[in-house]
């Protein structure tokens, strides 16, 4: 007989989520393993004794973890998604008929809590990974990636110079002054709306833009409309902390820089932070190293090795890491020259000798603040270069003397270059590739970090901390479940071995007794 299901809502029903959610469900196991009660004490100072009760802090942070575990960046979609999932309801301590908080309440609560609270949550999850034996601590891989900001290039506006407005507009071009779409509210402060670059930097920018414009017109004809944008001349009124940046083959857009360090044992994230996207990676390495060391020290680890790409190469970084007893496995940049053709260096007398046996002597040390470099300047005398037979190929026809500029940290560069030639360094490079790059790929594609859904650098930092905590949580849950399965299999194997031995002994005893009985009965 064919059955036909008839549906009619019951006025009363007996239903328990604990009976419907399987024992092996991820969120059920996470609820049993993760204790976030410390958040009540950490947030107590933010609330008064009167008024309506707020959203439970533990429920809020569990909601945030779910949003990144489920790759949901919208608070509205998050609330809708959680209300339809029984396992998530059970994880949040919500019953099936409980009313969820408004999505706007979730957004306002995220703004209420400061960054330190999110850092505490990340540290809690990281310590769980440490306790499970997932972290070695001595070697950390460091890298960064651009994450799209919640702001559009169409709304960016031109900064106003402190003086000489007409002269500035003539240099940069009037076509860049008006935004394509006017922002409803300008959140930038007075300093962010004012040009702080020097005249030299603006001239360099203008020259670079003209050169780029000529190349574009030459390649594509006059049909292309060229518009140049730079952080020196433009800002976003909707998100002033976002910075214009790009990578080869990708469009220019407003981004934040996500800087991260990862333990090389099992790929657990040990530190993550949001930075401005218009600054070189090398300038952030001291800050990343200090905070990573602090996090590892909490868990009784000592940092010995840093693995990073060429973007973090800097004589200052090499020097600081070596002073702290940390070995930097960072390839030297193309600016460094191990040897200068036709010149030899005398370290004792601190001068270079050319092919004509003339000396380039040390003159002065100066600092290039725009590039964060300390330079040692060497120069020959005009008298020595005047009648030199190698003058044309050495300094050309216009120059009258030879000049050298080398880094103040030349010895550190030299040690880094020698380290780079070893087989161990190449193994470390492969280790970095296999450790941190898959982590970035997972965060961007599966943990809600394709785009920052909030405004401001502080908000971006919170997003990155939550995404990293969710990533570590999933790895931790997978690790402890695997560990339990291994222990169960080992115990089962021992029980099976014990049972087999017991059965064998019983059968042997039975046969022996039977043999004894037959011998004495039929004697």
C-alpha cells in the first residue's frame, strides 16, 4: 500500500535537541570541549547593573566563531543560518523555539568589545593547540596578504594640500579631483584629508604617473582613459584606514594587509594582525616577531627561527633578529650586491679599491627615512678619476667621480647571503611554502576573509583574529578526534590480543584435560 505523509502542525510536542544532534557532530563535540566562561569576567566592566539584559558574551563569540567556520561574512545571513541548524542551536545553548538576537545587535556588540578581548579568545584557542602537542614553537613562518576593505575606489577623494592649492592641482591633474561617487559621510580626520608627503615625493609620483600614462597610450592608443590614484594624494572617506594597493595581475583597490606567523609543526596560527597596506612588509617584521615571541612565551616556548620571503629582507631586520638570538631564514633582496665587479673591499681600512688601484674612501652615514635605510657613502676623488683609462665604462661621460652606497648592515647582509647558499636554507624555504601559504588560502577561501565586512583597522584586526581562532579550532578538533580514535584502536588491539590469548589457553587446557581423562579411563 502506498503511503502518503500528511503534515499538520502540533500544538504541543516533546522535542530535545540533544537527542537529535549525533554524538559525532562537530558542533556537539566542540561544545563539550571548548570552555569560554572566562569571557563573563572579561566583559563584566562593560555592563551596568540595571537595564535590559544584553546578548550573552559567550553566545556572541560562539556566533562569531560559527560565522567563520561556516564562511559567512554577513551578520544578517549568519542569524538566519544559525536559526535553521539544530547542531548550531545546540552549540549556542539555544532551544528550537528561542528567539535569536537582531543582526544589528551582533554588529553593535562587535564594536563594543575591544581588540584585547578578541586577542584573549585567540590566545585561549592557541593554548588548547599547545596542550594537545600541535605546536613546536621554535620555528615560525611569516607572510602577509592583501585583504579587500569594505570600501569602493569610486568614492575616494583627493587630499587637500596644506598650502599652494593651485600649484598642486597643476602638478597632479584636475581630472583626479572629483570622486566618481560621493560618500554619504566622511569619516576621515583632518590629518587623513591633508597631504603629508614632501614636494620631492610628489614630484616622483607625478613623474611615475606620466611614464605609466605614456606606456598605456603607446600600447592601447588614445582610447584609454588614464586615472592615477595614490595614497599620497587620495583617501577613502568611508574607511580612512584602508589603503590603495595592488599586486601584479590584479586590480588596484582599497585593502588591508594581513600579517601572520604560523608554527611549522602542524600549521597552527601563532599570531595574526591587521596592518596598513601601503607600507613594506619588512617594516612590520619587528612588531610581528615581538608579538609572536610574547604569545609563545606564555606557553613556555622559545623562538629560534623565522622563515619569510624576500619582502621581509632588510639589514635592520637581520640585525635585530640576530640580537635576539633568532636565525632569519630570509632571502636577501636584489638591492644587495655580494660583489661589485672591478672593485675589492678592504674591511680593515674601510675603503674600496678599483681596477686602477685607486681608493673609494668612506665619507659619511646618512638615513633615508622614506625607505627606512641607513646608508654608508663611499666616494673617489675627481683627481683619481680624471685621467683613468676605465673612466668611460666605470662612471660614464658626465660624472666626475665614482660613488658607492652600501647598507650600514653590510655584515648582516653578508651572513644572510652565505646562509642562503646552503642546502638547509633551501629546505627551510620549502618548509615555509608548505606551511603558511596553504593557511592563507584556507582563510581567504573558507574562513570569511575574502573581504573585511567592517570599517577601520581595529575592526579588521578583530575579523582576522576570529578567522584565525576558527581555523585553529577546526585543526584542534580534528587532532583530538584523531588522537581518540588512535587510542581506541590501540585499546581494541590490546583487548583482542588478550581475548585471543585467553581463548587459546582455555582450549589448550580443555584438550589436555580430555586427553588425561581418556588415558585413565581406557587403561
